[in-house]
């Protein structure tokens, strides 16, 4: 067993969730790694994530939990996500609705709902938005949820932003949280999100970590090499606001302000921001960007977004390279479409965006300090980078097409 960096990940890789506290996990256990090339390991201390590490286990049949814990315990973490001392009372956000927007993925929806049944904090409601629409599988899956408060609404217009806005119109709680139907919520996810809203910074949004549920295929490992969903944001809680060191501008979401599959908002703040632009997001040609726009608007309005790594969901990455190419194209298209959306709603934003060009040039170049490609291995498939670059170029045109077809201005 040899420690490596992210670039050294190879498929298949075993995903391991390891508790470092001596009373948290037996120390003499052996973990079977036969057939795996590498090990992806999240280490925690009493449930709070400490770091993600990578290990070469080629040729090993098993690794010792005791040895792994000893080696990780002796290594200073890049930033431990310990709970800050400065917290408001935990009652700051007790009323929460968890929203799942789903379309034609009944098996994934069932897994996501099952993870919500296992939450340590059961004080929340569940709202499923059926974007299929009217699939009987959605009602059947909700019927299995048990005693949790649950509701289903239908949004016939295709597109994730339409589905999110339909949910926003139906939510009656102080906080609304979002999880996708290809994710599993960590047992403490709901409780950790509530604790994030109790932070002294009084955040309008709390964004957790999306981590890989499996890394069995090359495509899944390549996505993690690319940075996954949390590229540039570590394990330390971070208050994001305009003027903060890691916020170049509310219009420059590198590192990302948060991932759409693991975010929560004060409902009034989200409504005040105008909700989600229906010309953006999955299910439209723009493929993404709807969550980036909302978070950018909150930051522009002087609100706080909290990066809160202890609120964890586990995401099933695309298993095929063709699907990963489409995903990276879509993320890049969503980013540049987000800029088109901001300019459409506020033309003066074009000048602010032009001033960010030097930062974009830095972060799109293949160099060590690049937030997008600096950590990639030398054999990273060029077709994936090409797809991402093509998405950046085509995103604004896709947005204009959607805006013309939609025939309405974004919220603001």
C-alpha cells in the first residue's frame, strides 16, 4: 500500500469511508482490495470529514484498517472540517423540505429515498417533482418512504430549472434542500445542513460535498481526476461572500460555489433571487448553470454562501466514457450559458465579465496552478478536454436559442 496523489488514481478503485476515532471502527479489520488498482479514502473524525487520500494497492489482497488509520492519523490534513465554535443555537433552521427532481430514473429515486429514510434527523419533509411527467413509478417509490412527510408534484415542462421552480412554489418551510436522484444522502446529511444554517455568518445557502459512490470504471475515475464536484474546495468550512479571498467575483465560480445536487437555501432568499432561470439546466440545450446563477445572485446581493463539507452525499458517476464526454461538455456549456444569462438580465454585467478574462485564461491553461486542468495526469483523454472546450464555446449560443424559444426574461 503506497500513498499517491489524485493523478495516480486508476480503475477500478475501491471507495472507502474510514472513521479515524479509536472508538469508531475496529482497528484489526482487514479490507479486501484484491482486484482493485487503487483506493480512494475519505477519512473522518467522529463523522466529520478530515481529508480524501489516494493509495496504490496493486498486487495487495487486503489492507489493514489499523495501518491505514495510523498513517492517516500521523498526516496533517489539508484542512479539517471541524465544527466551528461560533454557532448559533441549533434551532436556527429546523423546518426543512428536501426536494428531489426526477425524470425516468425510478431505481435511482428509490435509492435516494431509501437514504432519506436512514437520516439521523427525521425532522424534515420530502417533495418529489416528477418531470416525466406522471410516472406511476414515482408514486410507488414515494409510497415506500414510510412515516416521513412526503408530497409529489408534477412539472410537465422538461428541464431541471422548471422542476426546481415548481418545487419552490410548493415549499412552505424555512429551508429547502436539493438532492438528485443519482445520489445517496449520508446518514447525517439533513442534520449537518441544519447545523450549517446555524453558523454565525447567517448563510443564505449551504453547499455540501458530493463524493463518489463508486469508482469502478475508467470514466468514473477520470471524472475524479478532473476534480469531481468539489474541485478547489477542500475539507475546511468556508464562508463565501463578495470580497472573500477565494471569491474572485460573484461572476467567477472557480472554485465552484457549490454543486446543484447538494445544496440548501433559505427559502425566502431563493425566492428573492428570482428562483432558477428556465433557460438553464439539465434537460435544456444549455445542460447546466441554473444553480451557479442563483448562487452568484446571492453573492452579488451581499448574501453569504457557506461551503460546508460535513454535509455529504454520495454520487454515482457516469460509467461510460461517452456519457462522461457529454457531462463535461454540459458543465462547460452551462458555465458559459450562465454568463449569457447574466448579460441578458443585466447588460452591464458584460463589462464585469470582460474584466475576468485574465483569470479565465489562467484557469483554462494546462499549468500547475490551473483550477480546471492543473492536476490532470499526462494520459488524461484529450477528447474529454476537447468536449469541455467545445461546451464553453457553444454554451452562449445554446442559451440564446433557449431564450428565444422560451419567450420570457429570467427572474432578474
